[in-house]
């Protein structure tokens, strides 16, 4: 009614002007312009009937803490939902508003059981506005008990090519298990986590990475957006083997053993080995042990554990072999060593308490017969002691044989010297 009275007033004024001067077109046009401006102002600014739609307004979930605290339930869906809000009010007021001025909520306090729930949407509008409509009046919310499980990781090759003489070992994921968090009902369906690898041609051991997927007890992939894995990608070692027949051998620590003075028998003499192709192709034999000649006083048979290169193993599972040592044309003889020297004794005041060492020596009868006691020296190293060190210590001595016949002879065992530090 106010708008109609205002327009009538303007028209009456226009008529009066027209009656006074029918030729005053300027006044007439002015009145029409004023009438239009007044009409536009009333319709566009002061009209309480203006309708506006605010699109994609966020719906906030309320009382989530109550749901978790009182019922032990967590919300798994319902976040990130938006609605279109249509309101009625003065345009001057509406033009000043944005999405953030609207409080659109879904109250979860009425939920007490796990599952899907339809929750009404509530709209709290700024003063002066009336709600015309919402693009939807409720949202679907999924709640359930939050839990955690630790599940096994398995690796699987979906495609690859490999030469026939090669063999693939067990796939080895870098982690044995993965932690999964989510709705308890969904966690109960998990059998294991699987990483699927699609590879091309394989010629040697390699490592590949792949994404983890969850698998149920029927072998089907679980596509549940509410399940969260502690890690989503893992590396997998893919061991590739070939086989090769290799003889077994033994080495000597100091080089005194040779075919003329010792017979070394290894049982078995050879084994079929399985290993990485890149490693096996460069091997002519397998050294099963390094023999310490100075610790072997006579003929002996010993069991030794196989010490193999990485990714190499005996194809039949053998882990130990027998090594027999028989001395040929060599004998032992004892010499009394009285020449005891000290090195590294800078700044030390010391006294050698050991008068002599009885040293066992192995060699041919000819070489042993030519050795004299004066050819031997025992050397003790004291370089590790400070100048103010005191007390009686026992130190291993190194035996030196200074003779033209010493190349084929060596001492057997270890010898220690008593030294007093003053």
C-alpha cells in the first residue's frame, strides 16, 4: 500500500504539471524519470519480497563430541555436504550477506546406534530474513564404533616374464603388517592387505613398489572409503635365482698350507647352489672356511658352517660340511725362546717377568734340523699403555724366525709374556 500511494502521488504531481503547461515537455520527462527511480528504489531496495538463493552452503555437524563421548561412535560420512539456501528479505540486506553468514547444521545428538541415519538440516538465518527453501532437508550420516586392527601384508605378481632357467623366490614385502583404522564392522571383513605388482621382463633380483589394497576372506578387494591404512605403499624384494654346481674349497690364513705339506678333504666335494644370477656367474668355487694354520697342531676333522655370499644358498639345504686336514711330510719340534723384545714402550718403565717361551714349530724334518734357538725372537707390543701405567700385564707375543730356512716353518699356538709396568 505504501508503494502504491507513493506512485499515485508522483502521477498526481505529473498531471498537475501537465495541466499548467502542456508544452512543458522537459518537466513532463523529469516527472516520469523521477517516478521510475522511485519505483525502482522501492522494488529493488526496500521491497521485503526479494528472493535470493545462496548456493553450496556448508552443512556443519553438531554434537559430534556427544556422539563419541556418550555412545563411543565416530562419524564416517556426512562431512563436506553443502546445500542451496533460498531466503526472502530486503535486497539491501541480502546484498550484504555471504555464505558464512548462514548457520546450517545437522544435529547428531539423537543418534545412539551404529549405521546409516537421516538427520534433519536446521537453518539459522540472519535477522530480517525468512527461509524459503533448502535444496535438501536432511543428510545421510554413517556412524560406527571406531577400531584398529593389524593385518598381514602379502605380495602378488599379476604379470611378468622370466627366462626358463631362472627361478623366483618368495616375495618379501619390506613390512610384515599394516595398521588399519575404521568402522569395526568393516574391519571385521579384512583378511589381509595385498600389494599387486605388474612387472615386465625379469632377469635378476629386483625391488618394486606397489599400492596396498585390502582383501576380504573370499579374496575380493574391499573398497571402503572409511578404512584408513597407516601406509598405502610398500616396497617388495623379488629374489631371482639360478642354479650352478660348484666345488668346495678351503683357504689358509697365513699361506703355509699347500698341496705338498697338507691334504685337505671336504665332504661333500661339490654342491649345487642356488643364488642370484649376477653373483653365481662370477663364482668358480665356494670357499667354505679359512683355516688358521697356527691353531692346528695335528691332523684334525672339523665341521664348518657354510659362509656364503648374500642371496646364495645350497640347493639341497646343506648348511655345514666336513673338512679333514692331514699333514704330509711335516713334523713339530719345540724350541726354547729366550730373546724377548719390546716395542712401543716410549716413556714406559717396565720389566719382563717371563724368562723363556717354549715354542712349538711345524716344518719338514730338514728345515727343523737347521733351526737354532738363536733364530727365534718373541716381540711384545706395549704401545697401548700410558707412561704412568702400573701393574703386571700379560701380552701376546709375536714369534719371529730369522733364518734362511724359515719360509716353510711356522709356530703353532699363541704365547704370552708377563710384563711389570712400574
